[in-house]
């Protein structure tokens, strides 16, 4: 079960970030408290129904009216958790109102994902407020990781993720997959609500703490004739603040005008399209064909661990592409020779990992290309060290030995890095690509800057001295 970063760590990470910086299914009517009428021998629902008042739609509709055709209007129309007054909720509201930039940042981060999340909320027939759970879980950071190894928007623990079909291997982590994890999280929440006969507060506590722990806490109170609603249970401070924090953020967005909170205009339209592929594809090339920086591209596709999609059986063959770029992406992909889908200009191999915290990487004819990569093969390291030395000496070209015919090839300095990456994948590529390199030289940019992180560099330096 997900057990998350404590509040202070979450808030610290959020503030540090602030300073530094669809696939629709048939919608169903949202659950309402009135539908949770008590049934015989249904203790959870009985307490839930008797302790709380139904949601006040009149108050919510005021905000929805002023934000027509946005995700906010749609979100608020799906609200169905009861109206609760509690000092724990008030404390959380006060914190958010004292940190308006945090609210703004959360909205900006949530924009690409909210439409998909609401699709799944409607499909699973669960309260709309749960679409905001990633605020509490990850502050809508798609590749967030906790100290206890929970990961992704929904902060799945490894075992729980696997239980809900989220693959995890060296190529791919489904917990960070926006599409897969959202489906899994809403399914999980639905199951938890059924475990507690529709008591959503206990279901949410279980998502954070584990349903076994929640049941034990209920049994503890029952044995002492104490109340067994969420607010009366003994639980860790993190779980005690977990539900109030969600209810607080939901209340703030429902009463944005009253709290003087500006809601960003997010149209109620799919942000991305799901594009299914037949094979692996290099992610640098995919971002280029989508006319996006790799940084922005990976915000939609953070599930991949390496610089190319997973092979068959190790991960999905799909990418999330912004709607505005989807058609051009598919057209560019159709023109790309199939043999170049993986072996492209960057020629990333299986040892090349993507740094998700890297600065945006843009490729254009007018600007240098900046590639951040991790290379571990000795041949690549040697060539890259040579390139660094050449750059210091301001040499214009270098002779590189070919392993296939014993000949040397004279290559301009601004191509040596690309050549080194090719060597890491296949030493024969130097000799085979002589003609194409000559053509590339005519249109290449004047400089290529490369940052390389490798565990073998120090060893190669020693061997070079020897």
C-alpha cells in the first residue's frame, strides 16, 4: 500500500520546485451520499451515512458556472464526498491559502493529466474529489519517488503496483506510466471503497496506510466501545493528515472565488492522444518527431527507464503525444525508415539511460545540440575522452581508426561525439557510414556540446596514462 513522504518533506520539495523554477469511456453518474442508504448489518455505510451531511451542490455550482467548458466545471460536477467540518481540514486549507504559489504550481502540473483522470473517475463511478488525490500523493510530479520506494503520480508501492498489473523492470516502470497507473489507481480505490462498504474516508486511509492496518484500528476501537469512523481511529500522523489534505484542496477548488484563488483555464478537452506503435522507438527521435523537447516529452511518458521504448513483453508499445502534435508525429513516423526507429542519429544503446532531471533538450538547425547521456562501454569512453581533448586544443578534425579495414577516417570535431556514440553501439558503423557523414558535414551545426556521466572514465584515464 502506498505510504508517502511526510508532510514536511512534501512541502519542502514543492517549495524548492517553486523557487527553481485520452482515451474516454462512457461516463456514469457520480455516487452521492444519498445513494449510500443504510442497509441491514452494514456497519461502515451506517456510520458514513449518519455522521456526514450530503455534499452541497448549490455552493459548488457557483464556481462551476464561472468556469464553463473547463476541467474544473467537469470536476466539480462529479463531487460527491460529504460535507465535513473539521479542524484538521481547516488547518490544511490555511496552509494552502498561505502558499498561493503552491496552488498555482499544482494546477500547472496537473493540466496534462486531469482530463484522463476524470475519464477514469467517471468510468469507475467514484467521487470526483479523488481526481485530486495526486495533489496529496505526488504534487502532480509524474516521476516522483518517495523515501519508501513509492513512485509516480499515484505513488504505488512496488508490490501493490504489480498486483494491479503495473510492470516494473529495467526498461519500464508502470507506476510512472500516466495512462496505466491512472487506470490502476482508480480501480484500486474502487475496490477499497467496496471493502469498507462505501465509506470513502476509510478507503482513502487504506490507500495510504493499508486496509489491514485500518481494519485493525477499527477492531481496536470496537473492543473498547469507541467510535470507529475515520476521525476517531488511531493511525500515524501521515494518515491522519492524508484525508484532511485531500478534502481541503477539494474544498478550495470548489470555493475558489470565496478563497480568492485563481483557477487556471484548462479546457475540458483531451491534452494528449494515445499513439500505439508496432515496435520499439528511440525516445529522442520520438520527441524530435513530435516537435517537443525531451524534457516535456518525458512528462507524458515517464514510465520508460531507457532512451528507447521497451522490447516486446517488457513494456507497452504506446506513447502519449499532445493532441496538437499527434498528426504531425504520425506523419513523421510514417516517413521514418523502420530500420531507423531505434538506431537513429543519437544511436542510443541498451546501456544509455535517460536522465529525467535533465534540462530541456532541443534540436534545431540554428542551435547546438545538447545531449545528456550515460555511457558505459569502454570504446565509447575512449572516443569521448579524445573528443574532450580535441575540444581543448581547438582542433578542427581528427583521424579515427576503423576496426573493420584498418584505415582511418578524418572527421570534423563537431561530429566526434556522434561518432563516439555510434562506436558504442557498433564499431563497424564508422566505416559503413563514411559517405553519409560527408553529406551531414555540409548541414551540421557548428558545435555539439555533450555532457557525459560514466563509471568507467577514471579507469580509462589510468589505462591511457599507462
